[in-house]
């Protein structure tokens, strides 16, 4: 099979979606398929002129017989080629509709929704990363269910962690500094727990963005800055060490196309405290943590209090998290599933 996975540059961007794209490309190549990564210049997902030029050039450069697989972030730039989708067998890789991204203005969201409403139904095939996204495309964007394949992310095997060992409770939020991740909700929920011994690390991309700086300012305002570490993206040994000392994984997300960091926590036997944004809640068995309504600071805070205070409950949740994590599919299996979706 020959295919080209087309994404906004750079492919090395640190995010769950880009991480999925990189692992799928690697898995397909390891399986013997000819997969080209095509990185588009310009602004995305609301394309500027440079993005439109790059998209047209990428389309024209595709070799005969190559399947174009267009990441959802790049898809609006291909509106001018939608009439060719069927003839080329184009595939959309949709992590979640871009119009549902938190923190964008209503006019931008409306433009993206209009573009995606026109483009999604014209794609002969679509791969999504969760059943939740599939249902959204069917119910909100009039995509025929038969055109959609669900290929959830894989999860790497990981050693079971033992946690911090106390005193106190070490909480990790592994997520980019964007409004969709709800960091301010997590901070407000924890700020109510001034009588408990907890420490939070938030590690993710764009710490120095406007939103990242607002998160730091909020921690100061709430009087919890000494308990909160805002870190850059961590990888390798530094990230492994952080996972090993984590007692609770927390994420107050407003929307997840899947929730790869949540799956990674479960694979390590870490109980999770999350909000039910998009597909996030579907990953977590009731015994393995808590799933609260989106933006409900009070409920989230009460749930975190219970997990932080009751170490026996947390230990039982950790066992359930470990069992759930061992049932998650690995990347080799999901690479094969992606190849089958393109066949």
C-alpha cells in the first residue's frame, strides 16, 4: 500500500494528535507499507493563503495510486480539492472536529464548522480515534456510518508505578497549555483543598503561551503557587521519573478525541480524576477513578478530596486502573487496524 499522511507542519509537534500520527506512520512503515509524511506550511486549521498554496501543491505532487490521508487539522485547506476526494480515495483522519476546540472565538468556530460540515460527507472514508468522535460525525455532520472506521490510539506497555510513598499526594496533569485542557478548573478545585497535603505538576507544551501564563497567574491568585509546578514538555527518563512518583493523574478536560495521557496513566496503574469531556470518560472504569461533569469545580474538588484523603480507596483504584490498562490495545495492533481501514 502507498499512502501519504498530510499534516500541518511540523509533524514533531508535541500533542496527542501528532503523537498518534507519528506512531501510525512508524507502524505502517514497519509493516512494509510505503507511507510518506507530508508537512504543510501556513496557518491551520483556518487556512491562510500559504496553507492553501501548500495544500494544492501537496495534492498535485501525490504519485498515482497514493492514498491521501488528510489529518483533520489540515482538511479545511483542501476545500478547493473536495471534488477530487472520491476519485483519489481520500481518507480523513479526524481526531475531533476542529470547530469543537475550546478557547477559539465563535466566528472562527462557525467558519470551521461550516467547512467541516461540507468536507466530512465528501470524504469516501474517515478514520476516527474514538467511538465518541464517530458518533459526533454521524449525528452532527451527516457522515454515513459505513464510511467511518474507528482506530483508537495504541498504548505502550509500561511498568506499574508505586506512587510517591508520601507524605502527601503527588498529582500529575500531562496536557498542553490550551483552554481545552481545563487547567484553571483543576487549580480552582485543588485550591479548595487547603487542609490537605497535595502537590501538582502540570507538564505540557506551550507553557509560555498566553493561556500558560494565565494558568501561572491563577495559581498565584489562588495562593497555591508553592504547591504547583508548571513544567515544559518532559520526555525520556525525566517523564518516567515523574510517572513513577505520581499518586493521581488529573485532567479537567473539556473535550478529548480519545485521551492518550489518561490511557498512559491507566497502563501504569495510576488512578485518575478527570472530567467527562468528549471521549475521556469512556476510558475509565468506575472503580479506577472519578469522572466528573465538565467545568464543575465543586464536584471535581469533592472527588479529589476523597481520593487524596482516603489512601485505601486510592490503592483500590490503582489496582482497578492497572487491570484496565492491561486491556488497552498496543500500537502494533492499532497500526494493523489503521492499514485495514485504508485497504
